[in-house]
C-alpha cells in the first residue's frame, strides 16, 4: 500500500501473499486494505489535487518524463519482479516495462501541447473551451499487463491535473507499486498517486463507490466492469471501461502464410493467451486452411513452456490456478461434447505451477464456448470459411468488439474488412500491437471510452465552455 508517498501496513495488520505462478512460492506479503485505507488514500488525493491543478501541464509532463528515464534505467529489475508475480517470459516482461516507459514519455511530450482553446465565434462573441481536471480519480487494473495498464491510466490522469487512487490486481500488485515509487522519485508530489492493495470486492468496490471519487477507469473482465458501472451510476461518475475481448483473426486465401502463422502464434500465445486483444478466434480461408494448419501446429509445438525466468522459455504459466482451471475445463468440455478436435497441446497442469500447454482446436462447432465466450489462456480455436463476407459476418457474431485483424494482400479485402468489422481497433497484416499514440478501446461489451492518444486527455478532463460577449 502506498498512501501519501509512504508504504504503509493495513490498520488491522492483515496481509495477503503474492505468489510466483511458476512455482507456487511466496514472492511477497502485502497489506490487505480495507475501507479505512481507501478513505485515507482518498483524503490524501483530495488534499493535494487543487495544488497540482495549478501546476502547468508542461511541468506535470516533466515529472512523467523523468519517471520514464528512471523506468528505462531499471528495466532489468522491474521486469524480473513482473515475471515473478505474473509468470510471463522475461523477454515479454522487458517489453512491457519498456512499453510503460514509452507511455510515460508520450504523455510527458503532450504536456507542452495540452492547451485550452480560444474561438472567435463572431465579432461580438468569443468562446474559450477549458480542459479542467476532474479531481480525485480511481483506477482499477488487472494482472495481465500490470505495468503497461498502470501507465495507461496514471500518465494521462496525472498530466490532466487529477490525483488518482489505484487498486492493482491482487495477483500482480508489485510492479504497479514499484512504478508508483519511481514516479515519486521523479518528483511527483506525495498524495497525488496512492495505491491501495486488497481484494476487488472490498477495496475495489469501496473505491468505486467513494462519493469523492469523480471518475473510475477500469480494466478487467466484463462481469466486473458491469458491476463497476452499476456502482458508479449512483453518483453519475465518469467511467472508462476496458473489458474482455474475443478478437477474430481472418486469414484470406491470398495471405502471406508465413507472416500469418507467426502473427497467430504471437497473437494467441503471448502472455500465455492472457491479453484482452489476443487472437481468440482464428478464421482461415478453406483454400489455405490445410497448409496454414500444418504450419501453425508445427510452430505451436515448438513453443517451449517453462518458468518465465528461464531464457529458453517461450510461454510461461497462467497467472492463477483459477485461470488454469477454466482453461482446462473448456478443453475437457470440448473433448467430452465432441465440439472440436484438439490438434496440438491440450494438457495441463503439466507440472508444479499453473502450466497449460499451448493448444490448437480445429473443427470447432459454431456454438462451442471456445467461440462464444472469452477464452483467457493459450487455446486457439480454428474455423474455416468460404468467403470474406461469411468470415466477417461470423467474426461480428460476438458480444465483444475489441480488436480484429485481417491478413491479405488485396486492398479491396483490406478496405472491406476494416469497414465492416465491429471493433475498436482493426489490424491489417498484424495483430496485438497497441502503440500509445493512437486511441484504444472496445465496442459492444468490450467497453466504453478510449485510452491512449490525445483522446485519453479528454477522458481525464472536464470540458468547460466560457462564452464572452464583447
Ligand atoms: P477482474 O476480476 O475483472 O479483475 C480486474 C481488477 O478488478 C482486479 O484489480 C480485481 O481485483 C478488481 N475487481 C474484482 N472484483 C471487483 C469488484 N467487484 N469491484 C471492483 N474491482 C474489482 O478480471 P480477471 O477475471 O481477474 O481478469 C481477466 C479479465 O480481464 C479477462 O476477461 C480480460 O479480457 C480482462 N482484461 C481486459 C483488458 C482490456 O483492456 N480490455 C485488459 C486486461 C484484462 P482482485 O485482483 O483483487 O480480484
Ligand atoms: Mg476476478
């Protein structure tokens, strides 16, 4: 827990353990927060926010820029902590920590560009459009990308002059805590950024319900997002929700198969499949399906499953035993009901730790849960299609609308897919890449609002219009 710039214990002294998903060993013991700590974090955030609102955006940006430099200097140690609590291969942890530094840098740069606007509407009428801080805000983040998602929320929130209280996921709170300490070292005044560790049901709900919190930015599952939105409704709080996804990847008959196979492997098995925009449904044109499948299975069988700290590892364990059980149950159900054929992997846990093999399922039935629900782990369902129109219609048949990719050499296929796929982000001949410069977010039940880009500054500000009669 980090309140007013200090690491503190829980008032009642209670703690919880953070464990290494690869070994089951305890990595750290942290204070289990309660309503009391949420209240003191909000007290701290409330008392310093007006002072921060008076600091120029450029100077606020300087703090973020200094923090980015410190994060870059400490990539090895931060990445190690991330792997220990989250499970991902060290190379992915390094990627993620560098990504967090890039986000801090991007918003640092926007500090000098973040301006109020002036409009002369007519000779007798001027208008100013002011971007004011919202006040005390809350961020609830998940465990799959804890460093990156911390930066996605904290950087624009602070740049816009808000203070923020963060509730990290209980299975991956250490990296966000370390990043928050770095921001303080970089000169962030105490109290502007507080972290309350503890359970989602207690700390998360108390934070979202706290009347003084004016905005909630949540990333996590759709059911929890629905709960957060309902709690926020009591005070008409601003909400940004980044929820689940079931991204389709469509491989057309003219695709570069080598690139498409590499894209599917990275897209599904990166972070053991625990990415909101992972490739969760793979549609392959029937003309290339046999060849594509053969190459895909060979690539998947070559992924070395192991402890993320081992340099040979290409895929780590799942973050939690609960996540592993869900994946194992889905594959079991697929076999029992004969609604798909497992053509690679399909076993787990394979040893101590939350390990599940990288898995491919072919001949998947239309109503299989592998296609209708979000599968948050290393299982890739493969579906054949006859023409692009059919693929798009089936791809859109999902309650989610986060990302989607199309793999083709044809400009008309590219245009057709980008126009018709219902998603917040469309990739053409790539998947998964989310640069901080462009907006990111979902349609349908994948969420509300956008993060990243200059669009995030709107989401972390209140717009005020002032009209002046001359
Ligand atoms: P989750 O239960 O929704 O947890 C996410 C965060 O919410 C954690 O910090 C959690 O705390 C907290 N939380 C849990 N219950 C809460 C409540 N009632 N009120 C307030 N906060 C609460 O998510 P998960 O099931 O662990 O994570 C996997 C899901 O997250 C997947 O469905 C995935 O798609 C989604 N996800 C989406 C994105 C995106 O950007 N769209 C990114 C990452 C993950 P505890 O850890 O203490 O429970
Ligand atoms: Mg949960």
